[in-house]
């Protein structure tokens, strides 16, 4: 012990690290307590073993560091790529959201406008219904008045012989003109003829009958115009309602898409937040580990240099020997002349203690010690300076065995600690990389499914664009043909109305000149003759019947052409409005689908890149997992032994440690007994 202190305070140690001095102190102390024939050689061997172990540990740690460094690089690149891709996805999703919100706002305004239009149609229809009802009421009243007049005239005609007695003539006179009343006045005064009165009455009946027909025709035309106008309004209202329904459907679909987009934005933002936090933690851990690696490498380098220096110093003193002793193995037998009772008691107690421990734990290392102690003869007499007690040699051997057991315990503990760390870390790596592999596989499947879905949507959108182009072309062609047909109908109707008006004017002029429009009674002078038989109503042929049928026919035809023009113009207006709305809807849908194609192309491009990166990440994680499994398998011979479960390894280690502790304790107690003074 004194030599060890002198060595470590020499000029050699003053130039070396403190760790080298500590190692040399332990080594020298071990050498001084070992066999006397080669103390320095044992120290050099011990330090060289530690040097080789430190060197191998450094190589193993370098492999682990290279693996960890590669993992850091791959993880940071993968996370950075995912963050960039996520930011691009988020930007596109936000643009999509703004577009969808703008579309919803536009559709909302258009739907509100259509609601106002539908309400206005309903209001206008109510007004038109009221006007039509009033017209019909007025028609019914006038029709009844005309019918009553005709009935009164018929009654007067049927009362030819008793005009004055029945008073029927006075009733009819209320609707006569001044000229017609002159005829009846002459008859009343006795200067007129009955036949002239009858003729006047028949002409009057014909006039009111014509008025009745004209009124009926006017009512018919009014009803026809009302029905056509109502049909046009109904068509316009139906078109507005259909357009509103289509826009509401489009709005609902867009609102659903907006919900999906908002969900995508939320999920992407959450994923970005997680990825950014993971990237920050990963960079921090990797930087911290890099700093630790540099420090550990420098410390190990200094340690190796210190060991090499210690070995060089020891080799210079290789010729140093301990005090002379017996060559070969040191014997436990110590010769003495007599045995004292106290010494004999110590020997028996020490032997019993060692024997008990050896039997309890089946410690083969203690068998030789037990046998030696049981056969030992203590020394009696004066002690030399070299002797520390009567059993100093066996005590020295016990100390050496204690040191060896402690060294075994230390080495096994170090090995067990190393195995614990390696097995735990390797299992953790297996689990971690398996977890990451599974997560990456799920994410890769999601990306692949998203790409497939996007490609389907892209194909559907492109197909729909082609359909919309065809629909727009067909719509424009149909509208052009319909417009051309309406213009022809309007032109024909206008020309026909003009021709009918001219024809009616010519015929009316002819019948007027022929006397069919006005007729006056002729007052004859001279002898009064008896009434003549009835022949015809007019004294001359004026074409009255032909005039009535032709003019009525022309009027009816003119009304038909007027209705034709009105219907054509209403149809043109309604069809043009429906065309504009349908074309706008198709153009809007086409623009939306073109935007969707652009978005899907960009999304597929981004997701394809993400798929490639995620696939590379998955391959890396699977490689890391495989490497961890291989390393775990390689650890089993060194750390598992013949055990399958590492928990069993731990139990066996604890049992060995307990047995070794018991051996050491027994040796120490035996040492204490043998070192006591007699």
C-alpha cells in the first residue's frame, strides 16, 4: 500500500491524467497482494484488458452513433418534407375554402333573387286573375243584357198583331236609334206599315245578335290571351323554380364540400403542428446527442492515452519483484511447532463458517479454502516483521479470493448493466421502429387511397367537362333554331294580320257601298194596301249573309294570328331567359369542374411526391426495425445464455450475486476470525 502511494506521487504521474493514477493505484495494490513471482505482469495485463475493452466499446459506440446519425438525418428530412407538403396542401385547401365560400354566397344571392322573382310571378298572376275575373263578370252582364234585348225583340216580332196592346214595342224602342223609332212612331200614328216595323225589328235583332257574337269573340280572344299569358308566366315561374332547386342542390353540395375542406384544413393544421413539434424535439435530441458523442469520444480518447501511458510506465519497471517467496502456487499450509487452544478455536470457527456457506450455495471456489483451513496448523511463537499474525498466509489468500470474487462481481455487474442497456434500448428501438413503420404504413395507405380517390375525381371531372361542352353546344344550337322559328312565326303573323286587315277593309267598304251597313225605311204615299207576304228581310240583295260570315271569319283568323304573334314573342322571351339561366349554370359548373381538374392535378402531384417520401421513410423504418431485431438476436449469446426470457436472466443474475455476496461475507468473517490476536 505504501509502494502504491509512492508510485502515484512520482514525477511520472504528475504528467498523466488522474484516471491513470487511480488505475495504477488499484493495479499496484492488486499486484502487491498477488503471487510474488510476477506482480507487474498482472497489472499490465489488467490495464491492457481494460484498454482493449474501452477500445471495443468505442467501436461499438461508433457503430451506434453512425446508425443514430443516419436516423437523425432521415427523420429530419422526412419531417421537413412532410411539413412542406402539408403547408402546400393547407394553402390549396384554404384557396378552395375561399372559392367555395364565394360560390355559396353567390348562390345564396341568386336563390334570394329567384325567390323574389317567383313571388313577383305569383303576385302578377293574382293581379291578372283579378282582372280576368272582372272582365268575365262584365262580359256575363253585357251578354245577359244583349240576350235580354234579343229576347225582347223576338217577343215584339211574335206580337205583330198586337204591338200596341201588349206594349212589347215600347220595350224595344228603348234600344232603337232615332231613325228606327221614326218607323214605329209612324206606325203608332197610323201612317206607317206593320211590315216596316217588323222589318226594322228584324234588322234590330240582327244588329244585337251581331253585337252578341262580337262580344263572345272578344271574350274568347281575351280568355285565349289570358291563358297564353298565364302559360307563359307559369313556364317562367317553373323555370325559376327549377333554377332555384338546382342552385339549392348545388349550394348544399358545395356546403358539404366546404365542410370536408374545413375538416381537411383542421386535420392538416393539427398534423403540421405535430410534425413541427416532432421536428423541433428531434433536432434538439440529435444536437444534444451529437454534443454528448463529442464529449464521450474525447473522454474515451484521453482514457486510452492514459492507459497506454500507464502501461509504458509499468513496462519500464518490469524487473521489480516482490520479496522472495516460494515459486509456483502459494500454499495454504503454514508450518508451526505447537497449536494453542485459542488458535485452534479460531480455525474451527473459520472452517465451519466457510463450510456452511460452501454447502448452502454449492460454491466450488470455497472447497479448496475449506479444505486448507481445516488442515491448517497455526504458528506459535514470536512473529517476524513480515508476519502479520499466526495465519497471515491463509489470510492473504482469502483476501486474494475476496478480491477475485469482487472483481468477478464487478465485471458481471458491468456486463449485466451493459446487457440491460443494450437489450432495453434494442427492444425499445424494435418497438419504436415497429410503431413508426405501422404509422407510416397507415399514412402511406391513406396517401395511396387519396391519390386513387383524386384520380377518380379527376377522371369524373374531365368526363363531366366534355359532357358540359356537348350540352352547351346543343343548348346554343337548339336556342338558335328556336329563335329562328319564333322570328319566322312572328314575321308570318305580322304579315298575315296586315293582309287580313287590308282584306277586311276592302270587304267592309264593298258591303257598305252595297247598303249592308245602313238601311232606312221608305215612306210610301197613296193608297194603303194590305200587308204583303213575307219574302226576305231586305228589299234588295246586299250580300248581308256573306258579309257577316266572311268578316267574322277574317276577324277570327286575325285574332288567331294576333295570338300566334303574342305566343311566339312570349315563347321567345321565356325561352331566351331559360337559355340564359341554363347556359350560365352550365358555364359555372364547367368553370368549377375545370378548377377541380386543376386542383386534383396539383393534389395528385403533391400526394405522389408525399407517397414517394413516405415509402422511403417506411423502408428506412423497416430497415431500422430489422437491424434492431438482428442486433437483438446477436445479443442473445452474450446476454441471454441458455435463457429464452430476459427476466429469467435477471433472476439468475440476482441469485448468483446473492451467492457471491454470501461467499465474500463468509470469507471476510473467516478473515476477521483468523486476524484476531491470540
